[in-house]
């Protein structure tokens, strides 16, 4: 038997989880995404960055990812607005065709930050795509996933 979804009430209607009785704990989530850019785009990679007419790609993507983390509750209907302690986003080459985007989010709160980390990775990847699409449309955003979450009822780590 499948467990009850936390965002469905007794009348089978959408409901935001009430976290008022939960304890405040330090919570952290790390999400990862991979982005296939191709050799044509990666050929522009110098000094840990790709620069296009739109500007520095990775720096812009990191800023976009940070903004996305802070706006997650505006994008995902059942997410609580949170006071974020810290956000770290990194973008590193995996090989001569792909990059990895990592987003780590930390709070002291009553609810987790998995959605915030996943949203940060997603928007950072979309920003890279947007800034590089003039060079190639062969890019593929792939395997966005949660790597780790700590501080709630249960911890998770791949």
C-alpha cells in the first residue's frame, strides 16, 4: 500500500503541509545536474569560464541559480517560503563535452530544502543553455537529481 501524500488532505484536496509542530533543525540539500554542451561550445572554455556576447556564462548561471533558490516557493506551489542561510553553486567540466552543476542549500528551519537545491540546479542549467544556444542547439540537460539531504526526519545520500 502506498503511503499518503503529504500535500493531500483528508478530503483529497491539495494542502500545504503544516510545519508548526516541527522542530527547527539545520537542514541541507545538495542537487546535481549534468549538461552536455558538445565540443563546439566547450572549445570556448578558457580560464574556468565560457564567455559569449551575452557575458560570462558560468558566472551568470550561478547568479541565476541563486535567484531561483530564493524564489522556489513562488514557483513550486506547496513549497514554504524559507530564510536561506547559504547557497553554493559550482559548475565544473566533466570532460571535453559536458559540465556538472552542483547546488548546495542550507537553512535552520522546519522543512527541507531539496526543492530549492533542485530548482537552483535546473535554472543554472537553463541559463547556460540560454547563453550558449547561439553556438549550438545540440545541448542536452540531463540527470538532475538530489544527491543528499540532511537534518529532517530522515537523511538521504546517494
